[in-house]
C-alpha cells in the first residue's frame, strides 16, 4: 500500500475520535515509550494510563491533540497543552508519534506545521518539548523544524550499580 501525503488528513482529535481509535492510539503511545525508554520492556499499562489522561484532558479542554488520519484511522498524533512559563504562554508538546509504517512521508512535519499555525493564531510564540538524548532521529527531526536546545535535564540513577 502506497502512502501519499494527500491520503493523510491532519486535524484536531475529538473525544469521539479517541474512543473510535483507542487501540491504535494506545499502541502508538506504547511504541513511543519503547523508543524513548528502551530499558523498560513493558510499558503497556503506562500507555493505557496516559491514554486515559489524554481523554480526560481533551474532555476538560486542557489538551490539544492533533491527529493524522488515513482511511479514517489515526496513524499518528501530536499531544500538546498550553502552559505559562515565566509569565509567557507556551505550547508544550508531550508526544508526537507516527505509526512506523507511515514514517518518512512528512506526516510528523505536517502535524508540527498544524500546531505552529494554531500557536500563531493564538499569539503563542514558543513551542517547547522534551526528548531523550539518545533518540538521535527525533533530535534531528526537531532541529530540522527549527527547535533548539535551551535547557538540559540531568538524572542520576541511584539504583543498582554496574560492576563493569
């Protein structure tokens, strides 16, 4: 099956869309977590919990979820929310993920463009996000779209020590 840009529609996801595409969205969340947290092997319960949060936040108006649809099914989404940081309203992207079978067709770029247009219409001048430092493909994607590193998060694991 060929996947062309014209075959994919981009638009806001409603609660009805979430319910009708729950399986696909949970799988996309789980895949995204496995890419970003490869040392964790079963994140399906975490994905389900986050899907339920997504539904709650769409319902109460605090989440913006942009969907990529092919033949009526969600094949990708961008989950963001508005927030104040140092008195400035921003959009924070929590997740952006595209089904592996549809990657490389510009779908992620189209979702970024869509949310940028939303931000401009709403006079929001900053879009921010976090990603893992080892996810080089994602870092390259964000750099290509004009994002830059402004802060660095550090972690120290106090768990099991490696004796090597």
